[in-house]
C-alpha cells in the first residue's frame, strides 16, 4: 500500500518536518500504519513526545516507507532501541497496489536504502524489526550486526473450526473444560493485577521488571482510546486466574503481555484467553494473530501447540562506543 500525501500537505502549514507530516499521515490514514508505529503508541511508550522521530521516504507525492525511531542517551552514549513494551519497530514499506511480485524486493531495497540514509547516527543499536522484513544485506553493509529471533504467527483465513483443529489435543481439551469453569471479561481495571503477576514471574527468573505500573496504565489507556487494545481477564468464581493484554492494527492482532495468578492452580486459563483473542481477531477481520514468540523453551512449546507457524525476525545490533563495551563487560546497561 502506498499513501498519497497531496491532500495531507494541504492541511499542513508548509514547510513541515517529517514528524509533523507523519502525525498528519497517522491521523488521515490510521488503518495504514501498524500499531507499534502509530503516533499515539510512540507517545505512550516514550518518556516525552520529543524522544521519538521518524524518517519518511517518498516517490513523488506518494509515501513509500516510514521508519519511526527512538533515540536515547545514557553516559553520553546515543542508543537506538525499541521503546519499552514495543516488540517490533523499524522500516515499514508501502508497496504500490499494482506492483509486480518480481519487483517487490527491488522496491523494498531502494526504500530501505532511502530510510537508512535519513536516520541519525547512533553509537549503539538494539532494534527488533517486524517479521517478514528480509533486507539483511543492506543492513549489514550499513555496519549493523544481525541476529535472528522468532515469533509464532497464526493465519486467520481459515474457519473457526479449522483453526481449532490446528490446536494440539490437550490445548483443545483445556479450552473446552475452561469454557465451562471460567468467565472471560474485558476488564481494564485489572492492569495492576497483570503488573503483579508479571513481577512474580520475572523475579523467579531473576529479571528486573523493565516498566512501571504507571507506564503500563498509560499505554493501556492509549490503546483502548484508539480502539487498538483490550485487557481480557479469566475468572473462576470471581477470582482472577489469568490476564492477557491484546493489541491490534488492521492486519494483525498481537499477544502483547500476559500473566497467570501465581496463587491459583488453574492451568487452562491462558489457553482459553488466547482462544478468545484469536476469535476476537477473526471478528475484527484481522489476517494474522502474532503470539509474539519467545526463545524460552517452555513458552515456545506452548505457543507452538496452537498450530501457529514459526516466523523469524531480524534484530539489529551495533556496539560502537568503547564505554558501552565496557559497561557490557561489567554487565551495567
């Protein structure tokens, strides 16, 4: 999809910055912008709206690509990283509707080249791109190291019955039992519970919680206000068993975060909540459900049991500052 900006320029006072133009694009074409690149999302996950910016590539009056980015500074080191709670960020390409399949890769390459040229320099990169972006060659030539991580994505074009049959037998049994035992409700007031469940899980893994409850609340409020998010809660006799935070854009629905009540023994609640999110995604007309996978063996095994396909995505890295290398060696980051 390409975005015509002629009309947008007319509503913007000229000259405009790329960020001002991008804000106008998001307002005029909200369905065309992925959820993690939306202006409201970037505002909600940044400490200050000025912390993020964007590069836009164009061909005539058409926007052909965008690359939102967040620049942070610590110890005089400039860092380009995914904002908190943002699994994917990086280049998004808008292909012309009439482009031939044989020309897609070349078009993506050229647009990526334009976007890279417009990015500011940063000493350190830790940037996870969306699944499906494959222009590794030009990224490596730009001086970036590339690692690969994985997610699991379920194609929603099949019927509800066909999707359910994709699940492993024990998942299907758990969902049918949970449907009789549990109630699933939309409940944004449960964000404090999700924060607490996550805290327990991370502490068991000896990992510091990288966000505050207030930061979760800010992003949840923004996602609900923009009709792009929901907090789903599974209860048994009024007691919360598990919570899932689901976000979406026009094309894809994402499992952003979830947690089980550590004081409860019900192991079926998460399966039921994920099935509920998948059904909601189909109802909205989303094409895919992204489990936003994990390299953790247990989590990978659980997500794989839903019949989703493994999808790889690129993680861009650069360690271009001696102090950062020292901090990494001392494990101070």
